[in-house]
C-alpha cells in the first residue's frame, strides 16, 4: 500500500508594507514492502512550523518587489512496524527576493532564495560527520520563475521553472523532490526522484468553459512537465535521473471549495524508474476567511 496524508494551517497578517505569516503542517506517508513471506509497513511523519516576514520594497501599476526572511523547524520521524528508524530535527533560516512584472501581455514572476541550516531550537549538528553524510548545517540556493499569459479571453498559458542548487549532501526532506501530485505527473505511486541539484519545468494550457460568480469556474487543462536531478557524493546508478509526464485534468473553483481531478501519463524517464501506465489524481480544498 501507499498512502499520503497532508494537513496544513496558515495564518497571514498584513500591516502597512509588511506581511507576517505563521504556518504549521503535518505529513504522514505510509508504504509497504515485501519479503519472501512477510509484508512490512513503513511510515514517515514530518511536522513543520514556520514564521515568515515579508516587506514590500517597490510597488507600482506594473511591478512589485518584496524581500522576505523566515525561520522553520522540521521534526522528521520514520518507523518500520512501529520501531523507530530515525528521529531528526532541522532548523532552517532563509532569505528571499521576490518580484512580479508585466511582460509581453502576461505576468512574469521570479523568486531567488537562500537557505541555511542553523544550530537552534534543538536542531541536529554536523560535528564529526563524513563527507558523504547528509548535512544539517547546509547551504542551498533556489530560483523559481513563473509566467502567466492569457492567449484569448478563455485560453490561458502557464510556464513554471524551479531550480535547486547545493554543494552539500542534503537530507531527503531538503532535497528537491520531483514526480507525482503537484509535480511531473505519472510517478506518484512508484516513487519520485530527489537530489541536491535539480531543475523542474512545467507548461500548461487551460480553457475556461464556465466563469460564473454563482456557479463557480470550470477549466479543463493539459500540461507537460520535465525534471532532472543530480546527487552530490554519489557514484551509484541513482546519482542522477530524469522524468517527464503529461496531465489531462479538470478544475472546478468556487468561493469556498476547489476541486481538481486529473489523468496522469508518465513519458520518458531514467531506466531505473518503473512507473505505472497511468494514474488518477484528485484533490479538494476548503477555503475560509476570517
């Protein structure tokens, strides 16, 4: 079996040109593996608390530029048949520069970030670790770009790129993970690829067939995604990998509820990846304002 449960809470407070955000999340990932006569269950549990403060540096009719600082604490645990395998705490500080501007009739956005593992709040330390051991006091750089362009009143094109770069060996929770729901489609049930250096690209076309204040918005969409990764200090066949996949889906957005169902098809990929022929994804999101 393979189950993934996600729980998220986020609170945002705006005052003048500042935005304060508090977040808490919990992820429970359960899977099974088989031996000759026995089935074993494995579970990974991750609890994260984060606080972020953003400041608007520039804003006009066409562009916006913000600077952000943040701190998050991650507590990750893994079990096999209720016996604990690992119990780790990471504390991570980050700074980011984020901007949006109009570009060729669309909206272009970019975010440049830097993350550093800190010795705070009970976090693990790297004393006496080998060069191939994952680092808690790591350094990581990220670059995310996105472009949104209406081609007609109903047809919309979206383009997203996510890049991660680190010279350290990262823990799995800090690696760039590619594949499955919210990423390259078609690889959710057969594992993804995650590494210290990565690039992920997504192209999407959507068509709005209904746009009603009373009945909501319905948009079928088609997307193609590609991802490539590379591990540091790893000479095995898994030191690098790539995958591509396509999604055909339908979104239904209402005032308090968002629904998304999609058919996912894996395409070209590394030889060690063995995805299913197809997958079906479904998500539902409740929205509240107070």
